[in-house]
């Protein structure tokens, strides 16, 4: 539609520069995300059973990172207790299975319970900001683990170690279920970057005060984002429960999983479309490689990554890549682009990290 | 309040504002009655009363710490008054949160600009369009945003991110976002501070244009000359109290105002020199006291 402006005289262009086109970054991000998930989809065909097992878990973490991104990345509220939704999903689905209900009903029930829990929990904690919000959510996850353990829910501290075995689904089926969930999260994320709802969340992240002044009912949007991040997490929990055919409270309410959700997202690029996917795949793959090569370095890697990310990559890998490929100033010789890109990345780290 | 909420979106609102003017020309658009805001022992705004008629441009000046921004916070709803009441179109709005006030048409800008960094300039403005007006789809909101950006002369930077623009453009963006909500009452908190003389002139012109579309404007500013040219009336705050409220020429020759702004000694000297007839010109007053 701006093609008409190109025929103007030079002076007219000077006073009225052609209107810039809308950024197509979301489209490229969507394509990149689809390509990555498409490549991962070949694992059951090309890989062996152990690869399938590893990648099932990796994709599960991709889903966890993607759903944390809704509240932590888009809305900017560092929720440190999102594992609680994972646990709720796992327990609800598990208990439903033990009650001889169909699996899909268990999944749906888990998602609903988690959504309701996120809503009720969000009402008080989303009145808090910054550190207070982070601490409050952290506390909830621990409290839930204790509660389940002490009150002997579904077997108490021992957890639900024996579920009815998977009858219909195979391991490949579970893999694609997780992958489908990840695809769903990808589409939701793309929707967020383009929609009224998503704009509101980003506005809340950048300046809650200004968002409020422009008419955004910030409180309810935050609660909405919290519920939105709870649902896929609970679905992943439900899938995990059946896939693992058993779990215990220490696993599904493990606070370090919460921390991992935060790390994976921040590592990849919080509030971006493919950031959580990249971050989760990179970190979890490295972690599994180390595990299978005999080192039990998962926690060390987790700790080191947190340090490195906070120092050098406060806005994630993706932001660095974006900085590298950004269009150089007009007149930059082609040969210098690489040098220019590296220089820009170094400048970016210097400005934002350390 | 419901009539403002159910206003048809996106339509040219001049006909509506005419109607409203006819129906409410006796009730002021905005009225503050004995409004006080205390922070501990300090009264940032002290027993402030004034009213604003539809279609006016009211300038508010005062030295640093006079309570101007607190006043904007009180009207905008991000602070609740310690005592007193604020009426909008005759309704008490004291208990309404900022977002509800925005829906009624009261929209503010921020002295310290707060662009949404993660969004580009156009998307920033779209937030205003999406949430200030009801039921806009994406295409409509885009259209509104482009229109507003054109008006504030920011269209050529529509795809810049919020942190890639200059301070003058950030001020424009604040205005653009507010305008996109289709406001009835626009509260401009120092939108000219830090701008060059040319940019100030553009801003003054823009405020006049906005006012001509039927928007009532309350403009807070340090730049006395700019505010004097643009305002119908000027209200002077000092230590949270209203010390003058009149036509620009009257206010700016008021000895109390000169004293508040330039200090007692200067005021005395002026008055001695002029032998009691104060004819201080606008140019004598500070152009820009921004540095803080």
C-alpha cells in the first residue's frame, strides 16, 4: 500500500518518508519454530529408543519453558513456582487414571484444576511485584509438595508409583503428544505477539503504570497470563504422569524444575517466539549428553548456566543473534558485515551484561 | 460514565462532543474540591479546588516540588487523595482505578516517558487504541495508530523500537499513545521538557490542534512562555497550594507568582524597579527548568 509513495519527487519524500512496513519478524520466528519442531519430529523415525526417551523429556521441557514464557517472558512476572501446575496436572491425571477414568479426561481435568488453582492463587500473589511475587510463588510450590507428602494424597511421600499401564498409547505416541503440545504453545506465542491480549501483557512488562493509564485492566490481564501459563504446564504434567507410569511429590513438585523453566526461557530469550524452544533444547540436550557420558553434572550445569546467562545474556541467545544479523548502517561494505556483527554483539554484551 | 463507555468506536467524535457540550455545559468536565494528598507530614497537594470546562486548555505551572505531578496522579487515578473529591462530568471518580478513568476519557502522559520497549512505536500506539477505544479489531487499531502517528509527526519512525528513539520522539510517543485512546480530557505532564525551541513550537501547535478537535487539555509545564501561548487559563501551584488562577497575562505579572518562581529577592527588586507596577515580561521567566 506504500508503493504509491515511491513515485514521489525527492523533496516530497524528504518531507514525507514512505511509511515503514510492519515488521515481519513474527512470521520468520514462526517458520523457524516450525522448522525446529519439524526436525525434532523425525527423532522416532531416525533415532533409537534411548533417543526417543531423551527427546520426549527435552520436548517436555520445551513446553514448560514455552508456558513459563507467557507469565515470565511476556508479562515480566518472574514466577518461581510454576512447577506446582505441573504437579497438579500429574496428580489430577494420575488420580483419575487410578479411578479408571479415560486418560484424556484426566488430562482435561488436570488442566481445569490447574487453571482454577492459578486463578485463585493469582488473585492474591499478582498484587505483589518483583521479588515479592517471585518469593510468594516459590513458597507455594514448596507448600504444595509438603501438603501432598504430609496429607498422604495419592500415596503421600511415596507418590503414585503404580499406575495402570499405558494400553493404547505407545512411547512414540507420547512423544508426539508432547510435540503437539509444544506446537500449540508456539501458535499461542505467535498469537500473543500479534494480538490485543499479548500487547497488553508486553505493556504490563514494560510499564505497568503506563499500561494502566492507557486503559489496560492490568490486574485481570496478569491473572489471565498466569492461567494461560498454568494450562500447558498441567497438560505436560498429565502426560508425564502417564508416560512415566508413576511419580512422587519430590519429582513433580521439585522447585528446581521451576528454576529450570525460568532458566531455559531466559537463556533462549524471554518474551520471544522461538527463544524458549532454543533455550530448552540447547540446555537439556547438553545436560542429557553429560548425563549419558557418565558425569552427573546436571545441577552444576544448571548453576553455571544461571551465572553465565545473568552475566552475559540477560536477554537470551536470541537477542544476541538478532543483534548479529540486524541490518547494518547503510554504506557498510559487505565484507565488513561479519566484523560489524561481532562488534555489535560484543557491544551489546558490554552494555547489558556484567 | 456509561455513555462514555458505550461511545461508538472509531467514529469521528466531533458530533458526540458537540452533544455532550450541549448537555453538560453547566457541569464542569473536571472538578476538584478541596483535594489534599499527604505523604507522611508533607502535603504535596493541599486543599486544591478548581474546575475545568469542556474545550478549555488549562496550564498548570509551579516550581519543582509544587505538587504538579502529584495532581496529575490524583486526577489520573494512580494515587488516591487523602481528602477531598474529584468529579468528572459531575460523577465522583475518586474510587475508580486508572484504567476505568481511561475508559471515561481521562488519559495522561508521563513526565518520565515510559515507552513499551518491547513493542515498536506503532504497536505502542496500538495499545492506546485497543484499550482506550472499545472493540477495535487489529486492522482498525493499526489504522488509528497510523493516523495518530501522522498527526504527531512520528509516522516515519513507526517501526522503531521504544528504546531506539530520541527524547523528543518519546514525548511525541507519549502524546500519540494518549491520543489513540480518543480522550476527552488529556493530561499532559511536561511533554515539552527537554525539547529544543523548534520542537517546543511544534508541540504547542500540536496541543492547539488536539484542542480544536474538542479535547479538553490540562497541560503541566515548566516552559512558561510555551504554556502562556497555549493556555486559556493558568493555574499556579506552590508548595501544593493554588496561589493564582487566571488568564496567562494576569498570572504571569502576579507578584506572588514571580516570587514563587524567581525568589523573593528578585521579586522585590522587580517591584521596586517597576514601582509597584509589575510588567515583567514572559521572557524574563525561566525557559526551561528541566535539569533534575
